[in-house]
C-alpha cells in the first residue's frame, strides 16, 4: 500500500508527556526521525501502546509548541523504541511541519555562523532558508 503522506527527515529534540495506566504523568525526551502531514515518528526510551495519547512538546528558543497526538505504532529500535504519532487534524500536522522548518532555519543559522563566520538574525536566516527550500516545502503540499 503506498504511503498517504510524504515523510520529511528531521532530527528535532522533542518531549513526550503521557499518562500511564496509573494516571501519573510521565515525561520522556526523544528525537524525531521524520515528520509528515499525518504525524511524526520519533525515538524514545519508553514503550508506548497504540491508541495512547501523548502531548508532544517542541521547544524553539525557549518557546514551546505543544499539541496532542496519539500513538499509531511502536516498535523496538536498538536500545529504545521508534514511535509513530498521528494527529487528529491536518491543521495540527501542518503546524508541526512548520515548527520543523523553524528548527531547520535555526540549524542553518548556526551552520552559516560556524562554516562562514556570518552572523544572521532569525529573519535573515529565514529568508535565505526559504529562498533555498520553499519550493521543496510547497511542492510536497505539506
């Protein structure tokens, strides 16, 4: 069966917050593997069950983006787990994709500073990043 959404590789630090069966909230840090219009997959040290609800938190420059998703699948991966998280509406999935782009822009800004010695503010980095990658983002429709 072909994929419904194109996956975009990403390596973004995230925090997963969920309630265990004891109703006590637990937080785990992870890193995304990829992001699509339907959700994201991430690495975690915690086994989750399909159907579990999780709060996904991505922090950019001390500004957290939080949303609720649900576990679609979870499988063992090396010393931890790879988890597929879906979002119930396309607006949320699109917002996560936009957060991913902001993370890439910040990575780009740091790369330019270390490799070229140029100091870019967030807006300058965004303009350069968009000029290089906007067609790719739009072309995928997500």
